[in-house]
C-alpha cells in the first residue's frame, strides 16, 4: 500500500474551515457538516457532502495549479484524471493565504484491505497517462503551459523538512538519510539561491502525475462501473514517467512491498504499453535513480513525522532508513 509520511502539525482554523464550507455551498448549493479527510501543517482537505474541498499549501503557485486544473478538466483526460468542480465561473479561489479547489467525492482505496488494492488498475491508468501527448492548442490557454512534474522537487522539500526538524529527529537515522541524499546523482545538486531541483534528463518526456501512490486513486462518482481515477494533481506536469513508478519500486526494493505485488503492478503497466520502463529486460535501468530518490524522500518525511509525534522509529521507518544506508554505502537501493 502507501506510506503515510505526512503526519504533521494541524493546519485547520475556524476561519479556514468556514471559508471551505462556503466554497462547498457555492458548488453544491447546500450546507453540510465538514468531515476532515486530510490535515497537515500545509494542507487541509474536507469532505462536505458530495464535495471535497482542498486548501492547498500557502506557497502554491496558483498559475501552475490553474494550468493543471485546466488540463484535468479537458475531455481528453476525463477517463484518467478526476476533473475538478467549478466554483462559480472559476476553477480555484483564494481565501487568506490559501488557494482552494473543489472536487467530487469518490470512494478511496480501502487501506484495511490490502489484498483488494487496485494495483493493476493503477498501473493501467499511469500507462494511459504517459501515452497521452503533452497539452496542445485545443486546451484553454492556461492549460497549454503545463509546468514540470514535481517529483524531483519533492525530494528536496523533504530534505529541507528533515534539516528543519534539527535535534528533534533521530540523529543517527537523519545522518544516514543525508548521506543517501548526498549519494544521489548530480541532478539533485541545487544551484545556489534556487528552491527547485533541475529536471533530470530522460529518454522521453510525457505527462506525469508526479506523486503517485494508492492514496491518489478514487472511484469515479459519475460512473456506475466503479472505475478508478487519479486525484491530487498538485505535481502533475511534463517529465520522466519513471517517477510515477518510483514509489512502488522503492517500497519493493526496501522490502516493504511484497515481490508478488510489485510484479502485479509492473506487469500490468507493461501490458498496457507503459513507456516508463523497457517492455522487456531490466526495468531498473529506468527506475534506479527515481526509486533511490523517492526512498530518501520517504525516509526523510518518516523521520520528521516521528520527531513531531515524539516517538521511536517504527518498523516501516526503520526499513526506509535501512534502504538509505544501502544507498549511501553502495549507491543502490536493493
């Protein structure tokens, strides 16, 4: 399944919740009691009836998000991405320091039933996303200028959070994660004064989700077939499609994801003509660097979560740190 490495301090305030409820009322013309789906220091997601309202991080690039929203609204992507709900005549609104979007509620993957996890459906959706051409002239103007996918930048943000945790984080584990980060290829060296990582060179560039895990799947509420759709487009963009396979690959290499489950996912992706890995042969020629980077990211965020909760590292955290130790000492993950 996925790893919850986002356990942070609370972001909700009565004012923000009221603003989000007002957005939901504009969308659905009714008022219901909000239910918290996700709450972190920088993100709040509420379900209000049949509407999901998301308050994005304060540092969100609203222009880039609008490009992504326009793309997700286009009919061409309707069978892959869950489209946003319009808020009046807009796709996003601003309330205080937050950018707010609205979405239809879809049934998520059941975290308590791992045997029913839709690995094959997820792989097929990603293969279909990667096969689509990048935005062309038939999209509304904001959707044509799609930004780079956010996968590499997420790694650097995770490392910033780990460094900010300071002495509260497990020091020996943090040192191991930092050593693993230093062992990553030169593409992760950030130029002075830059807040973003350079985009890695890739044999091809496609549309990329940018933050794929099973928590990014819901059933389409507009269909009776129960088809799955991808959600959370904050990192959607143009990039190397291998990054969308990197988290499952990292979990497999770290011993967290069972080999049979990894092969279900990988085989389904190849059967759907996915372009991120060779159709035959060694998939790690494409996945090695992204998987190592995502393992470092996941480990860094796991240490941040443990520090915030004032607890010892659990088995999942330890497995990720052990993967980082292998990366640091041998530049491999498995």
